């Protein structure tokens, strides 16, 4: 798999029922494969991170980014969609 | 694989600590635009800039989105215009025409500053150099985006005191010419010693003669991130303090390296350098003075400031150098007074004086930067301040610069507002004893000896 298609989705906000379900449903509907997923509570906030692969999806990165932001607004959490390299660069020598 | 805490740390740096990439600057050579006909020259310049930098803003925005990292400025630097106009320009008006062409080109591609309305006169001035310098007040008054710089000295050549004297007068005239706009012209005019060819930061950026046809240079930022990291090691030893700054500088610089690499690939223009800088903004928490306070000073300017700044600057370089494949430009912590809330407060409270700022410039990048002084300060006194700062650069083999704004009609205790990233500045007092007989001597200060160091 090309590394360029690896994207980090991060979700931060007030915990509520169905956040993971909502995000995963969107990903599955758009053929976006989840490679890794972790979730915790940080400083009282629901915090989730997913590493996903966009290479099987018909949608462009910007479109996925826009739609996920919209979903975040609907359920009251902040959803970010970023290329993985920025984290690799910053945290790996 | 990246973990959730690392993702969280990076995103917090951006959301809460003002981490950003300060600028992507395309350096563009204008040598192939030269012509003896001024109309043709201006056409060539406009065409070249708008072609090479056509996609700069678009690509910058794409990168911002994909990585969720703000890229505050997209800018252009060009070959020093004194050279480019040397054959075509017969008077100062011809040079102003080039300035207006540069302004139009900057507007067309959507950048917020274009640097390189410059002359390199460290040893002597050609007729065209002098024409360009004399055109600066009108050029600054009739353009919005053009930045100007003049290099008046270097370690190899000494200081061109004729140019230093002239620049005192030019800074005064530029203030007069732009007095209805907060004397803004002088906020876009820098006097240098040992100016680098690859500086991406304004107002001093120009595309030096040693550079390729076009190049991408990136300036990073992040004082807020360093401050936050240091909050966690309050009271710890110098070893821990320095390690923390280094690690943070590494992370900040890596983002710059990524952005530079991406911009270079997408624009098809080679990557030049990363400028390892802590560049403050007037935003709360984005202050280099704030870091100095966190290190342990009550206010920037207190005894210990020069040592703390020296330490900070050195650790930023040590951390940043490994994070980037090529380092250049000014590289260091910036201390512009008007652009740093902590510096503004320190100056207002009397903790920070012009003399202390001069001492601080011995150990950091870059010089007396964005300092407002009384509008009635004489041209000789301004030249005296420039000469002092140039001497520090010449002797210590470092880049130094002066960006002073004599605010016409205002005196000590008053304030001037520039707006945006340029911020606002309290008018600082200047030593009132004269230096006219020194400044009015003709010629240059010889190059220094590099042995017998003291």
C-alpha cells in the first residue's frame, strides 16, 4: 500500500453514544479501510485516533476531509483528517 | 506506528500554542529579465514573477489543508533590484517604476510581501545602487507589498559609512513619505550587515546572486510551543532546560522541512533552506519575550536577558539543524519589538531599552528590529545606531540588521499601530548625545582582523 494514502483521523470532544459507530459507518460506506484505531479519555475529553487507507476509496482526500468535518459538527465533536507524514516527521527521527 | 498521544500533541501545538509555518518564500532570479529599455524590463519582470510564482498561494493552501498546519505567509524574494535596473534606470523615477511593477506582480499572484528592492553596497556604491537607495522613500510610499533592504557592511569588506550616512537620511525621508500611514515605509526597510542570500523572512528577504534560478525557502516559527514545553520544567537545571528547548525546536523544524519538501515537489522548484527561527507574533502566547520570562526573568531586558537569549538561540539551532537537510537564512530567535507582546510590555514598563536590545542582538538573530523611535530623531543619530549595529555584525561574523521607525509627530511614551503581523510599538527613547562629526566623515571602516580575538 502506498504510504501517501495513509491518513490520520482524530476525533476530540464530549463523549456521547455512537461517535465511533458514526465515523466507522461513513468510512465503510466509502471503502476506506481502517488500519489502526485507539481511543482514550484525555483531560476529560473523548479522544480517538484512526489510521486509515484512502487508496480504495473513490473520494478525494479533500472530500473525505470536508464530509468528516461535517459529521463532527453534527455530533458535536471536532474531527480532523490529516496526512500521516506530519506526525511521522515530528515524532520519528 | 504513530500513537494517539503524538497526534494529540501535534494538534495541540497548532490549536493552542500557535504553531505555524511562518512563510514559504520563493526566491526568483531576475537576471534573465534585464534590458536597457525600462518598459521591456518591467514587462519581463512581471511575466517572470507571475509565471514562476503562479501556483504558490494555491499550493500553500493545499498543504495547509492536508496537514492542518497554518502557513501564515506566502512570499517572494527577487534578485536585488539595484542590479536588475542598472542598465535601464536613468533616474530614481525609473526605479520606482520597477517597484510598482513588483507590487503589481505581488498582487497578481496573491502574496503578502515581495522582498528584493535592494542594494548590496558593503564596500562601495555604484551609480545605480545609489539611485535605487535614493528612490526608496518614494518606492515605499507608492507600493503596498514591496520590501526593501540595503546591505551596508560585511566581515570581509568592512562598513561602507557613506551608505550608513545615506541610510540615516533615507529612513527619515521614508518616514516622512509614509507619515499618513504610521510611517509604514520604514517597517518595510532593513539595513543589513552580512545579509544572507537565502533569507525567507521579510522585510529583509532578497534572492542573492549566489542562488539558482528559483528556489523554495521556508521560515518556521513556534515561540508558543517552546514556552509551553518550558512551563513543564520550571525550576529544573540548565541541562533539562536546554534539552527541552532542543527537542521542541526539532519538532517545530520538522514541520517546516515537510512543508518545504512538499511545496518544492508540487511547484517543481528546488528546495533551498529552512530558516530555523523562533518568529513571534503579537498574538498572546506567541512571544519570544514570553520564553525569556519562562526561563526565569521577570521581564525581557532584566539582567540575565542576554545570557538567556544566547542559550535559547543556541539550543534552537542545535535542535533544528538535525531536523532539516539544509539550514540557512537568518536562523535564530527574532526579537522584533512591535511584533512581540512581551517585548512591547517590557519596553513600556522600562525593562527593555534600546541599549539592552543592542546587547541582545550580539547573541541572536537578527538585530534592532521593528523599534519605534521619536520622529524628531536626527538622521545622524539614526546612522549612528546603524553603524553600531553593523559593527557588531562585522566583528562577530554574524548577520545584523536595523529596522527603525522614526514616527513623525510622535514622542516617547506614545504608541504607533502598524496592524496585522507588524503589530504596534511604544516609542522608545534614544540617547540624545550627538554623533554628527563621526557620521559625517567620508569613506568606510576597514575590514576587521580575524586574529587576536577579544
